[in-house]
């Protein structure tokens, strides 16, 4: 059985995929995995281009809310 993951912002699914594929991306978006200039470049060159913006994001597994994080202006 495939577990579906989603990252949502402002009630809209921005990314979705199979289990394990999105947790690293979620952690990147909230500044857990990367910091400083690298974080800002990640947001500018990747996150904003796929539809994310600063503010609250939510990580779901099979439609269950697992974690809430914030895309910050500084990490």
C-alpha cells in the first residue's frame, strides 16, 4: 500500500508524492536541514518557483496532519 505525502500552504497542496519523498523537502523549507545563505538561495531558486511563499506550511501523510512549520525569512 502506498502512503501519500503532501506539503500544503494556505490550504493548497503544493507538493505531493510517495512516502519518504517529501519529509526532507519539508525540513529544507523550514530551515532544519539548511541555514543562512544556502537557505535563502534554496527558497529563491527552488521553493518560490514551485509555489511556496513565506509563512506556515503543513506536512501530511495519508491526509493526516503530521507537522506544521514556518518558511522563514531568516534561518
